[in-house]
C-alpha cells in the first residue's frame, strides 16, 4: 500500500500543486523557489513515509486466558530488521475484546536491528471467546504530511471467563460429621449408601440381604457387607438465561451478574469435595453437567464463558429437573424472573427437603450505564406474599457478590 496524505498534509500537497501552476503561468525566480520548496518537501515526505515501515516485523506473543473486569496483557514484539533507525510508529488493533472497540499503542523509535517487547495492558470488560487476527502498523514522515499503513495477520485466541470473587465459605449441609483424610478430602464412613465399604462380623439386627457369603464361607462365621455413608455434599446450580428478562446494558446487565455469581460458586466448590450439578437452558435444549466439583469445574467455567441469553423458560427448567434433585441437595437458583410457576416449583422442592438459595436479579435493578450521567437506581418493588414458604434474595448492580452469597 502506498503512502497517502494526512488531513493537513493534503493541504500542503494542494499548496505544492498550486505553486507549480503559478510558477508555470508566471515565470519568475520567487514563484520558482516557492514551487521548488513545496514540491521538494512533498516528494521527500512521500518517500520517507513510503519506506517508514520497510523491514519492520510484528509478532504476537503468547496470551494468557483471564477473567472479566481484570487487567491482562496482549503482548506483541516489534523488530526493526533494517540497518537504519526507524521513527516512532503506532500499532492499532480492533475488536470486541477492547472496551472502546480498538486498542492503539504508540511505539518509540527503533534502533538498527532492535527488538522491542510491547506488553499492551488492557482491562477486559466482557466475557467470551475472542479470536484476534488483524493488526495495523501506522507510520509516516517526520513532518506528518504522509502516512503509511501496513497490515499484519497474526491469529490468536483468548478466553475471558466471568468475573469471580474470593469467598471463605458457602452455607452447605452435610449429612453427618466427617474427618478429612491426608489429601484434605473426607474419609468414607460406614452407612446406608450405594458404594461398597467393607465387611464385618454379623451383629444382631443386620438384614440377611447384606450377608457376604464368600467371606462367611472362608471365615466360618456370618459376615455382612457395609456400604459407604452418603457424606458428600450435593450442590446444584440452575442459571436463568431467558433473553426477554435481560437488561439493556451490554456489559453490566443482570445476566452478567448472575453468570459471575455462578462462576464464583463453582470456583469455590472446586476447592472442596462435593458432587456438583449445573443446569442451564439454551434455546430448545437443556445443558447439564454433573460430577465431582473439582473435575467438572473447568467445563462449567468454559460454558459460562461463552453462554449467551436465549429464548427459554426458567420455571419450566426448574420443574424439569425436580426428579434429579435428591433430598438434602443444596440448590442455588439464579433467576432473572419471579413468576408464580417458578415459586410453585421451588416450594415443591422445599417439600422434598431440598435446601434452596434463591438469588433474583430483576432487569429494573440493572439500568443502562451512561458514563456522562450519574447512575440513578430505582430498585424494583418486589411484592411479598407472606403465604409463600420461600422468598427471593433480590440483588442489583450495586450488590456485592461476596455479601450476596453470605446472606442469601
């Protein structure tokens, strides 16, 4: 691509053309000197701008996945492969990853054969999977009359997970007290679970169906099987992704808040031993993830990174998973709505001895953020029906996730 004039450079080139025309019509020493001056400067500036990016190389350094609303680096390395110095240039990159839609970085002049590392720190305000590719290098002449652009194709990917906060604990329930093992996980106890624990001598009152006949034959006395007690917490997180209930703010809406709450819960549960289930409805299908919290934490966080609101019915989702929630399960209901159908479903779960923590984020509590005007929050008025057994914990854009999880 050739160098082209800047805004004021265009005026300078126009002046050069006019001076040449005047010198051609009115031949004289003064007009010839003026025309020569403007023409010489324009030609010299064009040549300097044209070769300003010659043998300059840009490379993308490895990027690290990060979390939303945190600072990270998008590093580049720029190298001057020529034996001559190069004047300062500007690197521009566009994309939805950047708060203003683009990221411009000024690069100082480069010495011959010099390689310069550019960290490019940036605060990322929205979660998602971003693919970067096109970087534009802009240079020109010292007078600023012409500028030159050069495009580099440098593919790169970065994952931005939802914002999380560090919490000390969650109100989980255990069926009985357990002792931690050497790895910090609870030791198994004998009880009435489903997994085999061991064998022991028969005691009065043991059921005949638990007799272990092979051990009985070898030891010549009645031996019975013991099963492992259910000592592991069972936690379920159900996220509402109904598009019609999401606020209008692009980055600070109620769905983004609940996604951060879900990510915080999952991040904490990944550090303890529990059985975790995660549910969300996307369009016409229900996405379910089950397993040891430590093992599936990465899958859930990856889902929360890329999930987008869709047309879905949250009350229908909660009703559909009722049979999967065992008594004693701790259920985190993260909802964008407060419909009678949802309340009825939650009350049925209460009757099944499911421990419910209901966090409700109405769209009215997450107004559009305008940087030029102060935020005016008119909290939504939630009607309280005292006849109901369960009430939501209502949050807003000013709520602190740590406090919400402590109080709900």
